[in-house]
C-alpha cells in the first residue's frame, strides 16, 4: 500500500527545490558535546540518517549563552560550535539532504546555572514562568528544575539581542546551512514579547500589538539582512499556553505578523498546532485567514500522520508537513510513509540527554 501521494511531490521553498514535502521538525535532544555545547560527529550521524526528509529543521540552537535554557543544547555563537555544525551540514548534504538552522533565545525559560557568571535570565518583564522548567546539571546529575525569576531587559539592550541573531545567522551560513528559521514560538523570548501577560513593558517594545511584535520583526529583518528573505523562515505557535503564556489576542497578533512576513517575502511560515501542549487546535477559519494574510509557503506541524498531513496539503491549508517524534524513532520515515510500513514507537525516556541509545539506534527497514 502506497503512502499519501501529496507528501511526495517536489516543492520549491524559497531558494530550495525540495524532493518531497515531509519536513523533519526541530527537536531538542540535548546531546551537544561538552564543554562548550558543540555539535559532534554523533549529531552529524543522527541528522544524516534522516536526510531523506525534504527539509530538516535543526534542533533549536541558542544565539548566545544568555539564550540557553537547557543543558547540552547546541549553540550558534562560538567558533567551535560553528565547526561542529559544519560536520552536521556536510553529513546531511553528502546524504542528499537539505537543512535549516533554527535560531533560538529562551528568555525567561532558564536558570542561573546556565547563565554567564550565574546571572538571572532575561525577559520582557521581570515575571517568572511559574510552570516553566529548565534543564540543568546539579552535583547529583542533570535535572529539570523550576525556572528562575528573570530580570527585565533594558530598552538599550534589545538591539544587542537582535545583533546576536544576525551573528548567529552569519555563523549558520558559514557552517553550511541551506536556510535559517527564526524561532518565535513555544513560549520562548520572542513569544514572551508577543503575549500581553508576559510583556508589561511601556517602551517601544510593549503596549500595543504592533509594539509587542517589534522585536520579532527586528530579529527577522536581521536574518534577512544576512541571508536574504528567500532563505529565511519563521516558526509561530498561536494559542500556545505552556510556559505561562496567555494571549487573548493571539490570532490577531499572528495574522498581523503573517502580513508582515508576506511583505518581507520570507520563504515560509511554520505553524505549530498547540493541541499537543494543551492549547486549542488551530481552526479552519484561522488557517484560511493565514492563507489570506501570507502568500508564501506554509509548513504545518503538530501530531500529523501521513494521511492527515497529505490531506492538509490537498486542502490547500499547507504546502508541507513537519513531523517530530515520528522522525526521532524512524530515521527512514519518508520510506515508511511511501510504503505504508509500520512505524517504530519513540521512547520518551531517551528524548533528552544521553548518548547513542535512543538517538542513533532506531532500526530502519531492511
């Protein structure tokens, strides 16, 4: 039995020609080499195993030490990290794949043990994420712990964060990435600015919807300035409710952003259905309004199987579909979908941290 055919059509995505519409979603795995949070040969093998995806979006990579919220996640701000990512991109390209770098700042979803000199994390406002967790290394070993209370960013600091996005983009291109993705989702720094309950600012980055969106567009413009709009995408998560995000204007905010993305001509918008995180599913009406607001390529993500993903493409809701946990457990996911083969089940106990077990040893079809 053949898999749904819509997933296997080629797609022009910005500057790239993708051989299929199956995208590997960004997946935090917390396996960067230490010291220095450096991608390693093991990481290169992991990504190369999955290079049959039309596009791989890398695990989120912090743009600075300040932007880190979890131990062992790879960075994109040192020479060693850049060299490590070069191992990854070369392995993916050698296997015939394409890969985008997802660039990330966690904001308040962090802990002083991860910060330079034990400083407090930063955020739009000095509001702790009461239900957020960070992943740190304690004397007894790695643990999930409550996030620290952040300090509010000063207005004059924000251009420096935008510059960090630009510098990380430059490193990503030097490391050989085909595209860049701005992580403006999942309750991290940029979405903390978007949501009125986590952004109480009264300067040009707070208050009105347009002011709260300002840093997202400044960061996006920084990436476009480095790579060109046809090599830049952006991830959004309307209705996301974890990490203490509560935004009654979320659809209006994200449709405003979509119009701005369209005006800039970015290569794609990657939407995350928040039903996986206890938020509501994105409605058909929202998807239709998103299509009206943004004329470029749309990638959808959030618990899809092959049939439902193909249906989204056939309905015109999406141009491609991103798969996360299915790719963790099935390095040959594209082949399995094409052939209608059974999927390996992922092991959540090995999602974060560790070595090759649960990372490189999921079996492929003979």
